[in-house]
C-alpha cells in the first residue's frame, strides 16, 4: 500500500476508534474498506485509486451510504427531487450506481493534503446527511405508495 494511502487508512482507523467502534471489526481487509452504522445509515469508506493517462494514480477518499431505492412509481418526480436535493445539500451528492436502483449519499475528495480534522468533518457530514436524507426520502416516497 502506498504511504499516502496508508496514512489515510491510519486516520480512518483513528476516527473509528475515537467514536467508540472497534477498528478491527469496522475494517474489511478483503475489500480494503471500512463499514459501520450511524443512526439508520450504513457508512462505507474507501480509498480508491484512479489511473491517470500519464501512468500515475490519483487517490480519493470515497464515502457512501445507501439511503433509498429508486421507486418503480413516480420515477421522474423522484429523480427531480434527488437533483433538487443535490443543489441544496452541501458537501454530499446523491448518486445511483450503474445498473442499480440503489441511491447513495456520496462524498469524494482527493487525499492529497487531507488532514485528520478534515477527514473527521467529511465523515461526520456524510453520516449526518445520510441519516437525515434516508428518513426524508422514505417519508416523501414510501415503498407502499402506489
């Protein structure tokens, strides 16, 4: 593991321990990712390398939380609602992964220059928004509303 990636994993480990979680239980070595729950939100934390055209790799802190499923009804209204939320929910974006109906609260940041205080802010912001948005989306688009 590159030193800058290891540094970020060390900071994530420190954060996880600081909030009373067991870092060894939160870390999945096979996926090289961190998983835990805050409120009703499942948090997923990765450090992902993106190859550049010059052969280098740029690394990103990527935070996800699955917050809703795209409903099979009122889809157009639902997607418009997601775009409007993207405009007003600073620091987090709402995404749908390819070939999926799972909506995620997502935060990404290049790890270059990332320090512990900023990492804590990024994670805390995603945790708060995910725990808030999953409830708001469920209320606005309940699964049995057909």
